[in-house]
């Protein structure tokens, strides 16, 4: 591990702040700002991925997710069509799910439950979401509170 454990909590909270700012900016029509916050949210997770006890393939899935989603945020800033952005984002939710569930398996009970629910629903939505009406809103309804809770629990558990 390259950072003290209590610093991991700070990165989890920084990521959480970027996460909330991303949604707030996008919901108010500030797509550019939302994508910039999304870059912060994803890149702040890199040290968290490294620090959480998980098998190497789980960490690799986490890195694939955060770096690909950051790339997608930059592509959106550079005018990639929204439909293409959404399809790519759904694709990288599979490695996100692997990392979230896999790294949650060695966490305390509540964090484990939140992580498994979050990761499982994220994977399910990535596969069946496109066939659901109002798919983005359905994702927002479950992912905003569960990801926020999970990131805060990571921070709390690191102190």
C-alpha cells in the first residue's frame, strides 16, 4: 500500500464529493462540469482500489472501470454522442460491479451488504437497463444512495 490507511478514507470522501457533484451538475444541465466532477470521482478511487484487500483480478476490474469511465467523461466533454456515452458507460459498469462486490467481500457486515447490493444492481442494470423505460432515472434512484453510503463506509472503516 502506498498511502497510510487513514488517507484512503480521505480519497473515498473526495471520490464521494465528486460523485455527488457529478450528479448535481448534470441534473442542473451543466454537463461539462458534471463530467469534470466525474473525472475527479473516478480518479480519486485509484488509491482506494489499491488499498482495499481484494484479489488482483478484482483490483484490475476496478482500475479498468475508473480509467475507462474517466475516458468516457473526457469523450463526453469532447462531444461524443450521448447515446454512445451511455452505451460505453453501461459496458464499464460490469468491471465496476466486479470490483465493488469483490472488494466488499472482506469488509465489515454492513459495508459488505451495501457493496453486494450496489454491485449486483449495477451489473443487472448494465445488462437489462437499456430495455427499461426511463433507464437513467432507474439507475439514479438506486445508485446515488448506495454508492454514497458505500464510499462513506469505506472512509469510516479506514479510520
